[in-house]
């Protein structure tokens, strides 16, 4: 069994909120299974890390739980959130407007080196 899960968010689309909950739900489950979990936000997904943005997105049609709530669940379970440094400027993300769950910037080399390790499962969305 893998000991670590890495999730790359690159192609998720805030215009299709029904697709947004699964990565964070799966991260929460993996963390509950004592796996180390890292979520990388690249491209437009970095916008989810801007305070208030994910609060307005609801993956379920009932609108009961925001994307930010799913993100908080994953982070509280132990998932680490990393953002591509290049995506920060592109999405107007900075230290003052970032959600408190952001663990910091990491580049492509960090993602690739982590994903290439034995015992690591990588999912992309």
C-alpha cells in the first residue's frame, strides 16, 4: 500500500463546482488512513486559496457544504496545501489574502521529486 498521496489540482474548473469536492474528500479519507497527503494547487486552481473564493463554491447541488469546508476537512485531517509560486501572481494570491490553510509555495521540481518516490500514489484533477 502507498504511504503517501499527492494530488495535483490543475484542470479543475470552478465553473463546474460539482467536480470540486472529490479531491478534498479523497485527501481527507487518505489522511484518515494515516497516509501522508499533499495537495498541489497549480494554474487556475490557485484561486481556491484566495480567502473567500472557495466559500462561494458548492460541490453539491443542495448547497449544504462549501468547497472551503471540504478544504478545511482535508487540512484538519493532515493534508498539506502547496501552491505553485508562478500561479500566485496569475491568480492574485499573496500572503495577505491567502487562506490560513496554505502551507506555502512549492515548484514543479518539488512535485515531480515527490511523485517519483516509491510508495507514493499521485492523482491529478
